[in-house]
C-alpha cells in the first residue's frame, strides 16, 4: 500500500489520470518489483464510518484484481461522493473500466 505523503504527491505530479463520476485513477509506472496501491476517501463522501466503509469495499475489489495488474505500478484510487452510494458490483465495473482505459494490467 502507498502510505507516505511523498508517494501520493509523486503520483500527482508525474502520474496520469482517468476519471469517472464515481472514482479517479491516477497511476505512474515504476521500476519496483511490486505494485503499490493507495486509496483516498475525502470528507465529501461523508463521516468517518462512511469513508471507512468505502475504503474497505475498494480494498476488497482491488485485492481481487491485483493479479491482473502485474508488477511495477503505483496506483492511487480516489473516491468521489457517489462512491458512498454505489453498489459493490458497480464499483467493481468502474475499477475494471478505469484499468482497461488506462492500459494497466493484462
């Protein structure tokens, strides 16, 4: 997982982004042997309980897809307010579409 502020800022400065009304995917190619993923759930989504629920759902969906992504990426997934109301299936489809549009994965 990405945790350091400097890593998030590096993706913001040097990365590329694709977005939907529900999620924003920012990514950057790296020389690392692993793929690191960061999540951002801003306060516009709701209170702490709502934000944590969205984070848990996104982590679960990303865990299912990490094998298809492959090594060497830094990804930042930013939730937008509609993500709090979206179904698990809808979030999964959105992540798949963002990864496909970004040419990330197999």
